[in-house]
């Protein structure tokens, strides 16, 4: 990969901006980043009386058959940002920075980042947990895209049809639409430097920005809001149908690790830079390894079946993850 360098000391991602009760909160919800839990925590504070949520085009890439969705799902899709309800004090959507900032120019933007390889593994397993009946409201064509998650991890990560959600998702949500980001393919790594710089500039416009791996996330958010916040755990992958279960250790081949690295390489630069600011007392790469190990451990339990683990015992795999060097897990340098 080329030019993977961003200097957090000279490019602050998280500028402190005081919370303003008179302005709406606008949450850019990156999938599988504990956003549902954060939304519930914010609503529980009682600070929001009118809420808007939904999707724009960003997560769907080149998909266009929205008429195949059920009415209930279609009502959550905003293909035209002008249709978004504006008289609200809390917006929480799987929507791009562009959509949110243009639709709510007075809004206070907030989001949380997650170690990107962990996010990608969670997405694969979350999609994999869906049965055909659960996918019916999403129509056959989008359902078929989600069903790619039932294939081996390597195949899932190679699938261009789902690049809109597997390939550097954070950067896509921050920058799309962007001429260097294809809707139907993976991002060319020759453009990494330009994209990470543009994405970092977008992140600097957020009023609140943190990591889900930061143990002080809840207290940081509470201090910003000026009221107590309790963040629970919601919308987690809870069950994988027996026929879709496999061994995580078997799936995480050398090729799978390489693809996880490729599909999260730009997002990783942003995560590492923010980690250096938010938790400077912890080595960001150590924090990353711990996050990945935790994700693998939790999801391996969901994928456990009556079939014995293939080839690699899980304990040995976790030891490998925890012992990975900088060169073998995320070769990004800051």
C-alpha cells in the first residue's frame, strides 16, 4: 500500500466544541460501531423530543432496486435529502457526512469509531445471522447481497457487490459521493493519501468524536452533554443459524488477514490517529490487537457448532493475534 502516513500531532481530528442545547444533535451512525447503543443512551437522557433516523444511498453503493423493499423499509430510505424531516432535535442515521451536514447545517455532528477490522468481522457475522425470512422486507436483490456473508470470509471480502459496506466504510460515509470512491468496486490504493487527508478534515468538523474501545467514552460523552449517560449493549449479533456456522479460526487464513487489512487500511489510519489523541496513554496498536482479539473471542462463541474447530484451536489463534507485530497486522504507520 502506498503513502500510509498521517500525522495526528499536526492534524487534530477531534476539536473540542461545547455542546449547545439550542442546536440539534446529528449522529453519523457507522454500521457495527455500537451506534444503536449510543442512540439509546442519548434518548434515555431525555434531551431529544423529536427524532429522525434512516438511510441515504451511501450504504447501498450501486444498488437501485429500492422499489423491491417493503413499505416499512422504504420509509426509512431517503434517496433525496430534501425529504428528510428538518424540524427535529436529534438525527441518527446511516447517512453520509454530506447528507447530514447539508440537511442540518446548524447541527452538532457526532460519531464513534471502531477498530475497522473488528467492525468488518462483526458486519460479516451480523449479516450472516439473518435468515431468509428476516431478509424478505429487503427484497431479493439486496437480500442476495447480504447472503454473500454466508460464503467464506475470503469470498465475502472479495465481493465487489458489497464493497459499499466492506471497503473502508468510515471513509465512504465521510466523503461520498466522491470521484475517487467507486460505488461498485473497491477503492484504488493509489488514492489513499488524498482520501485520508480529506476524511481527516471532515472528522475535524465533528463536535464530538470518540472510540468505542475507549473505556472513558461514556464519561467523555456525559461531560460534553453535561448530564449522566449510560451506554449499554444493543443490536449485537446474538445467534447464527446452525447451517451458517463455521470455525472462525478456520476462516482467518493469511489471505483473510490480508483482505481485512486491505478493506480497512484507510479507516485504520483515522482510527489510529484518533486513538493517539483520545487514549494517548495506551499504545494504539496494542489497543487494536486487544480489540480484534475480543471480537474474535466473542464471535467464535456465536459460531460454535457441534463440529469440532477446524485445524487451528481458537486459543492458539488469539495468542497469534495478541502477539502480532506491527508488520503482520496493519502495517499502517502514523
